[in-house]
């Protein structure tokens, strides 16, 4: 099992746990998991990076509609919101890697 797959599963499990266990550090933990995942397995092409950015922005808006489902809707919404935080960490890590590579290429010219 690859490290990327382990981090993805861990991110999903932590996103679910964050809904049911009260802890003020969940957002930081979720972003940290996303950052680690993004730095370990960076997205190589622009289309993937763009898709992840769109997903990080759109998922919470779409998840808000799940509140209409009785009993389970608010939990599903919160889980998806937490997964979006992990994805946001991946997007930030990839953004930093792209900026860093552009800066390094500029130095050699």
C-alpha cells in the first residue's frame, strides 16, 4: 500500500472522526494531512491541480444541500466539508511546489 493511499484513507477517517468527536484542532490536523499528502505526492499536470482547486471550492457548496436530508444530512455535509479541508491542504502544497519550482528555474537563467 502506497503512502499516498494511506494518507488518503487517514484523511477520510480523520474527516469522519472530526464530525463525531469535539476537538478544536481538527481543522489544523486536516490541513496538515493535506499538506503532507500534497508534498509527498504532488500533482504533476495543470489539469489535475485545477480540478483539485475546483473541488476544494465547490465541494462545501454542494455539500450544503445535503442538510435537507433528515437525520444524516448534516453529518454528511460536515464530513464532506472536512474532506474539502484536506483537499485544500493538497492544493496549497501543490501551489507552493509550483511557485518554488518557478523560482528555482529563474535563478538558473
